[in-house]
């Protein structure tokens, strides 16, 4: 492991950040293999050092004057060896983990409870066999690309974020070290692909996602989730909100992610730490709503998924979920599924 | 691969297995399976064509091998997605397969006995990203395109899925710090190699013959389609 | 479409074993490799005129190969025996497969070969569909009207019922009416001219045109009542016995007049049938050379035997698939037009990538394919409109017939003409 440039160093740098927390302050070239050193664990869990020098460094007692000099760069190098902002970063990280974990758990809990009580939202009128083109091939490609990246980046990100609490008990420290390593690599490799994917998502789904007055009515009716029919155009208020939510958090994730993954661009450590905090927060916000989206798009609402696979939806589904859109496209309804799919593929939606 | 000493981790039995016995089985199945399939196809033979050729069939065959690598006949605007995503995937995969430093090491130590200059790390990561992007795009299209949905069978997904897994586990092992990760990568490679001769992955070899036969057919007619 | 054919065919028994045997008998290394290579990428659909107008995924060329692929995987693939031995053989072709695929193999494929151009594996779908047709016939399937046409050509000498007597009458009448010398059954001649019955019955002036040109070029030529029909509906329909019979007649006629050269008239598949598959069906090299009429004209023009007055109107050329892409006579008509046509405009795409007329491969003779075929004409209208040309010429009577049907159906305002007739009308005598 040489290489002073590019992703190799960054990979390690980010990895080290996550796994060793404060230990990075003292050493830039930590061997990942020492991931299980007791010091690393102690420090990253934020326990008090009680004046002891962290890690396996020789010497027993800290000297506040000495450390001040180290911090300011006076003790030997031109560069400060200790970067105080790291303390700030570590103060953010803990709460982010705690509250972030709770947010995601609550979202999953709400979905489970809703599903237990109300079950799958069926097409009330049953399927008619008549379909309407809904999503173009370009839209579907853009959607599934970002969906695949969501899964890869989401899982690897969660492993990096919560693996210490969730995975160590299951796989042991050695096992988690491997998972942390693979998650880091996957996250860094797939991360940059997320940026063009977000841009493609924005371009292909922008039309029809502007908020309008009638969206208020949809909100008043609880989005149709509680037995009251809520009218909507091609996208309802929930879908529109999710679109903008995904785009905004996606932009935040992209910008902060690039800052962290491209140290060659000259970002300072402090900038990266801020980026890391924003990245974590944005990821939790993105995932929390994303999980809900995955639920309604698959098992939550019957007939929704095929719009994103085949590109067409059943007429009754359209009437029940997007009646205003249906009215505009009623003349396109056809029992010729192949023709409708071809029309959707051509982008005539 | 065998960096147990560098990282201070014992090589787990799993990695030993994947890089040892299973690797030999997989390599054997791959080599003999591929040969069997190619020889089996070619041995079917073709009757002699007694028509008077306008031009050389062989020249036409070789021309077709090259020509069908690029869009021609005015189709590019219609097939740009396939062509671009296809090239992204294949070029990236080629770069990964033969120019990633660990792969060059592996080929030198375990297969060929000689090596060559690998790509620098950053280039190899970019190649991986391009390749993944291409594969995901092709995959997604397979799900969404009505024509491909009609043509597809399970092997389309198994083949591309296994290839994806091989690439993904390779990405997982990038840090080269954990022998078990290298072992998982090697395991998927072994499975992929065993599956290869029985699957559509064979197109990596059969494209030569398929294009050649067509090129020869057209070459005799003086046509380069 | 299948509504009209299904009741007729589903009642009839389907001889699957014969169909499979016919498939396997012809499955050489090239066929097997093609069947082995398809990656299901679907790009071929972009090249198929039938898919282009119907957008039905069943019309993608790769899908049409399915019965043949099944037969290959079950019986011929290098791992077929291993799979059977291990107890999990691949699925075999079923009667339902063949019934369902009849429409795809006949009504929606003209064997134009355009999909091969776009195929990254270079799979020759046209040959594979032709092969599947022979299996369909062996199974007792196939569109009744096309098969009847083939049988009629075997029985009376021509698909449109042109017997040797009819030919004789017709030639006599044309020679008188148009005051042109049309030799028939000369004892010896350097060139044997053949005719497509579509021309003889629907466009008789084309025979006059060919005669005028050959006479103008000072050629020693003749028609023969022993073998005159160039079209081969045996080949189009998949009836191999009929194909061999039709071919034998021409070979017989050519040998009896001692012809060095057999000229194929303006007909696409007739050219391929004799020029490229004749030797295979005959089992030996043909004892004469074969030229499409456009090739003959191009050579005659190059040799200075063809003096032409310029053709001033705007004109574009429709490439008959079997003459250009699958025949190799792409350049000949362009050589003829060069310098002669003052305002020649190429279509886009053109030459070996040109769109099919929609009626090739016997599809023009299949009633149930009419709707789709007419839709395909829309592509041609667009192509011609883009060139801005007033006249579209082709060098295939079958194309011409299909294009004329489209013109009539849509009330199209452009002229459709024959290249040979235009040349004949502009001979400088």
C-alpha cells in the first residue's frame, strides 16, 4: 500500500475516520489491520482518556503544554499534528448515529404497523386488462439505475455507520472488519456513479413534479392512505415531495461525497469533516423516505410496480390513484398491452 | 493475494479452498468446457458452397468480425444505448480483468508465469466504475425494454448476475487487507468459470465464429453487411 | 392475423418429428453457431420493418428463431447429449410452438437480412427463417395460399399459372404489338433469358423492354419453353422439392440451348435462388454463369454496347433485398444510373442497409399479411419523400408489385417504375 494520491489514500482516510475516530488525529498512516486494537475501540466510543496518551504510543502522561504545541504545529512540523476541528466532528457524529438510527427504525416501524393494520392497498375495482402507458423507457432506466445504487450505497453506508453496533455482535470483530472494508470500497467505488444518476433522475422526472394548489386537497385527505380517495395528476403530492426530497438530499450527498472521495481536489480536512456530517444527515433523510417509497412502490400498493417495470398501468389503478391524470389519458387506454408498452418505451407518456 | 504476512491475518480455510482445489476444478471445467463447446460446434461442418463467389468468403468473414464491432448501416441512432453501454461494460471489464494489479499478479503467479505493467490504481477504479455503469444500464434495460422482456430467459439474468457478483466481490476486496474478501471474490470467480462454458457467456468466443460465418456468406456475394 | 390462420391450421395434425428432423438435417456449423450466439439484446428489432410498424415484440427477429433454437438446444448443442444423459434435457419443439410461430415465420419475415446488419453477433436470421420454413412445411404447416402458389408453379410451370403455351402466346402477342423481335426456343444461344411470371402477367411490357435491350446490345439470346420461370416459390415457401424442380427446369433449358449465361429478370429472390443456392440444390456447380438483369446492363453499358438518352426527371432507387444486400448486385443499378439519370437521389438508408418493400420472401402472396405489409409501405413513402424524387425505380417485380399495392392503397402521388423499362425507353437507336 503505497500511493499518496487518489482514491487509494482517500479510501483509507475515510475508513480510518469511521473506524478509529479520534485516532486519526495522531496518525495518518494507520494500518487497517489494527482495526481491533483496544485503543481504537475505546477512543472511538468517546470514553474519557483521563489524560492517558491514546493508542500504543510510548509515554504515560500527557502534558497539556506539549499537546498545545502539537496542536498548533510548533512542536516540530510546519503542519499542526492535531486538528482540533476533529473534536467538533466527533461531537456531531455520535448524535447523528443515535438519532439517525432512531429515525430509520421509526420509519420501518410505522410501515410495519400500517401494513399490519391496513394491509396491501388493492385495486378496488380489480384489474380491467386495459392499460395506459405511464413511464418512458428512459425514465425507467434512470429510476432503476438509481434504485440499484440506492441499495448498494445504502447497505454499505449503513454498515459503515451502524455496523459497529449491529454487525459486531453478529459477525464478531474480525468479521465486521471485513464487512467494514468491503463496505468502504463499495461505497467509494459506486458513490461517484450516484452523481450522474441523480442528474438523470432530475432531468427525466422533472416534468409534472411541480407543486400545485390541488396538492393541498390531497394532503387534507391524507393522501388516500386512510380510506378517503385523494385526487391527483400524474404525480400526487407525496410523489412530488419525494422527487424534490430525493433531488435535494441527492445533491447534498453528491457534493459532500465528491468532496470526501476526491481529496486530490485540495479540500482540507476540516471541509471533509463538515462534508461527512452533512453526508450522513442527508443519507438518513434520503433513506428514511426512500424506504417508504420502496414500500408503496412494491408491496404497499397493488399495480404500482408494473408502471416502473413494464411502463404501463391498469386503467383502474390509474383511476384510483391518479384520476386527474387518467382523465387526460383515458383515450390511450388499450387492451393491446404490447402496443401500450411500445408506446411507453418510445417515451409517449 | 497471498498477503497473509503483510496484513497479519491468517488465511481462512475458505480462501484456501477457493484459491486452491476449487480454483483448479473451475479452471479445468472452464478450459475443457469451452473447448468442447467450440469444437462441438465447428465439427458440425458446412457443406461446400459450389456457387461461383464474387469475392473471397474468408476475407468477408474477417471483415465481418471487425465490422460488427462497430455500429454501421445507419443504425447508431437507434442502438446508441446498447452500443455505448455495451462498450462501457466490455472495455471496463477488459481493463479490470487484465490490467488490475492483483489480477496481473495472479496471472503471473498462478497461470501464465509472466506479467505486464498494470494500470495505476485510479485508472483501474475508473475502469471499474465505467464497467459497473455499463452493466447496470444493460441490466436495467433488460428489465424495462418490451423486446428484451419478450426474448429473455433465466440464463440472461444468471450470466449477467454472476458477472456482476464477480465484479462486486472484486470491488469488495479492493483494500487487499482481508484474505477472506479475496477468498469470496475468488469463490465467485470459480463459480463463474464453471458456469461459463454452459452459458451465454460463451459469446466471448462464439462471436468470432458467428460473425465469420455470416461474413463468409456475404463475402462470397461481394457484400459487407 | 393469427385469427384467420389459426382455425385452418390448429385442426390439422402437426408432424413435429418430421419438422425437427428437417431442422437438424440442415443444422451445420454455421447454423448451429448462430443459434448458439443470440444474446437477447433485441437490437435486431430496430432493423425489422415489421417490428418497426407493429412495435409488437413478437416481431423482433431474434424471437422468430425460437423453435429452431429449441431444436438446437435439445438435439444438436455440444451439451445436448450430456444434458439428456444427466436427465435434464432441454425442452423440445412442440406442436403448439410450430402453430404459434407459423405467423412469425411466414407473415412477418421477408428474409430481407436487414437485422443481420445490426446484430452484434452477426446472426443471419434470414437463412434461419428460411430453414424454419422448410420445417414448417414438413410439419404440415404454412400459409395455405403461399403453399398453393408453390404447388401451382411445380404443376403448371409458373406460380401465376403461366404454362409454356401461355408464354408462347404472350410472346407472340407482345412481339406483334410492340414490334420487337423476341426469340423463343432458338436451338442455340449464348444467353438464356428467364422471366418472372409476375412480369409476364402483370407487367408484360417488361418483357418487351428486356428484349429491346438485348437486341440493342446485339446479344445472341433466347427464351425457352423448357425453362422460363425464374421465380422459385418452392424456396420461398419452404417446399424443397418444388424448389429443386423449378431450378432443374432452368438448368435443363440452359443446357439444351448451350447457354453460357442465364439472365435473371427483375426479380430478387429468383436471383438468389439460382445465383447463390442453385449449385447447392443441384448438387454440382452450375454449368453456366448467372447474372441479374441489372448486372448484365451495367456490364453492357461499361462495354459501350448500351447507348442511352439522358433521363431528366428526379429518380430514386429502391434496393430489392435479394438483389442488393443478399445478392451482391448493389452497385450494378447505380452504375447504370450514373450519367444516365440526371437527377438521381439516394434514399437514406440505402444500398445494403435499405428498408425492405414488405412483400419479399413470398409475403406478398400471403393474404393474412396484407395489413402489416401495407403499413410497411409507409416507411418507403417516408424514405422517398425525404429524397424529394418524383419516381422510385426498383429492379424486382415482386417489390414493384408490393409497392404498387401500397401506392394504390394510400393513393400515393409518386411514380413507381422498373429500371429496365426506363432504360429500354431511353435507348438511343
